[in-house]
C-alpha cells in the first residue's frame, strides 16, 4: 500500500477550524482507490466578502500533486461544505477517467497480437465450409439434386 497523502490547508479571509480539517480529510481519503500516486493535496479556501455574491461566496480549490500529472478542481458554493463536496466530486471524476483510460490502454496492449508470432492457421478438412463456385448448386446433405427444369414445390 502507498502512504497516506499529505493534505495542506490554506485559507484566504477564512478562519480555519478543525471541523474543516476533518471534513477535508474524510472527503479526500477515499480518492486513493482511483489513484494512489497522488502524494499531496493542497486545499485552498477563499471567502468573497461582497454580499451580492452570496450564492458563490465560498470557493474551494484542490490541487493534487504526485507522480504523473497534476489534478486540479475548483468549486463555488453558498458554504464551504457544499463547495468542498462539489470540488471533491470533480476531482473524483477526473481521477476515475484517468484510471479507466490507463486500464483500457493496458488492456489493449495486452490484447495486441504481435504479427511476427502469428502463423497462418491451416483449416482442418472437417471444419472446412463448402465453397460455392459460380454456376454450381449448393446441395444440403440428404437432399436430392434439383435440375434447372423442374419446378420447386
């Protein structure tokens, strides 16, 4: 198993409380199942003091760093919990897509056939399907041949 990722909280115009720390830790903890290669999450809380922006006054930005690409998600909400949940959902979607692409790519690589290793399969006489030549008739086993002059009943 990989080590638990480091979580760094930063607040702008926000008093950080232990309540936020616990909620962030619980929310980001389950993201390891998608990508265990993220070693550090930076979570930034920002509060807009303009009362006209009350519906989107709380902003949460999450950046995940580690081996591979950096992931980033940002969300706004009426409170920090709603914004954090939305940002974690966006991050989870990104990580899930990357995992699916990676597994699909690995599966395709395993299934690819090396042309140098493939030999021409020779059909066995038992499984050979009958071939129809132009002008010839295909007769079912046990059926009598039909001449072209007789009507088919």
